[in-house]
């Protein structure tokens, strides 16, 4: 049988997907530079975690447990819920995709703040729904009142990112409680807490204290940042069983590997977790000192509760990012808004501050909360 002659016609793709820019990672760092673009944990993996991953790798010829039951049981015990109220996915962003697919489709709307996590627009578009982007406040935090005002009969989900990526500002517990009082009970609320472990402001919302309180709330967290497992892709969410079951139905089968599950379980062992959270403390302290130094230089840096800081560089964003790259620092630029700089190796800070001091403009726009 011969192949048909090509007609010149292109394969018909969804127009909104064809027009959607794919997610792109930052540039690789120079050999003698620093990669500060992906909010990665700069510490090497713990030996015990490496050993668990290596042991699991000896069984990669076998399919993993599709539900990551052992990990769900461990997390359920920690948060005081049943294993069925925990879902594990290939990072929290994978779970966000599952929940959006479960809740929203063509003709529906998903509300979220902007600027926020750069994956949100793509996830909503892939579902067929429409994004409703609500501008952040002047301090670069979520305007939850405006987000509540944006909810309509077409709204199926709202995403709240705390601390907000990339601006770093956390939602307070009081703000979130008032917000939830305004959200209809049939609208799904996704509280994205990928950086929860780095928060030091006691007024900030803590999703772990809200579990079981709202029938429409799902709390998402990840092992990528605080636990240093970005490379194996594993995160989790906690919420009502019926909502999690809907998300399970949208998942790609066997998306969570045995290697990832083994690494997460090892990271949750008591001795390992103590050391990992000690490292988180060190990064949070470094972030606070770094932000203070930037404020002293004159940068309008908003409150920083993640493992990164935000420079509202406006129209200068691309030029400042290029200057940092030339100096050996790969950062995450979001023209024309600003630049996100991860808290990385301690030895990067002094040189980074020297370069940034040369680039600050006294009249820059922004608000240092």
C-alpha cells in the first residue's frame, strides 16, 4: 500500500493551542555562574534521599504504584485526614492541571491574580476555559476583593497563590477567610502553596489549618522547593474526596514514578526532614537579608515570603536581566513587569548585590511593602 500524496494541507490543530506559547525554562547558567531563575533548592540532596532514589531505580522495569498509597498514607497521618483525601501528582503544577480540567471547560472561566505563576494561563487554555486575570495590588499581592468581584455564573475555579510566584507576597489568613466567605460554595478554590515552608510572616494563610473547613477548597503543596526534589517531580493536594476523585479521573495514568515516591518518603523521615527544614530556615534568613540589602540600595522590593525576591523593573526588565546574565547570573525575566531572583548559593549574594547596585534607579516604579 502506497502512502497518499501530500496535499499541502496542515494538520488541523486547536487554534488557541497553536497560538499558546509553550512553557520555557530559563537559560542555563555559565560554567562559573549561578542559576537563579527556577527557585530551586541550592543544597545537594541528602545522602539518605539519594540512597532511597537509587534503590528505587533498581526497579524501574516495573510500573509504580499508580496511587502512591504509602506516601498518601504518610501525608494523611500528618494532616489528620484519610488517604483518600490526599492526591499525589507529578509536581503541584500537574495537579493544578488535573483540577482545572475537572472543573472547567469551554464556556467556563477560571479566575486568578496577575501577575502570578506563569503556567496558569496555559493550563486554563488547554482546558478550553477562559482566563480572568485580576491585577495585583500596588504592593504586588493578590487583590482578593477584586478577585471575588470577578466571579460570575461562568466561574468554575479560582486560583490563589500564596506566597505569590513571582512577586513573593503572601495572602494573610484574615484576607483569605473574608475571601472564602464571598466565594460561592460551588466554585472550586485552589490554594497553591508551593512555597509554604519558606513563609515567616505569622499573619499569612496556612492551608494546613483550613483542611476540612471548606467543601470547595483544595490545598496544593510540593516537594520540589523546600524538600529539594524538583528533578523527580512530585507534589500533593489535600481536599474533599469527590473533588480529588474528579482530578484523579483527569490524570495521565502512572504519572508519579516510583523513584519520586521513594524520594518523598525518604525526605519525610524524621532525621531527614529536620535537616531539610534547617536548610529552609537558612534560605529564609538569606532571603530576608538579601531583600533588606536591596531596599537599602533603593530597589522597591515587595515583601518576600518564598525562596525568591521580585524586582519591579518595568520597561527595563530585559536590559537588567541581560546585564545580570553577562555578570554570570541567570534570573527569570517577565517583561515588561519585573525580574524574579531565586535565593541560591550563599556565595552568589555579594557579587549579585554589587551588580544590582549599579542598576538601581531611584525613581523606579513599585512599592516596598
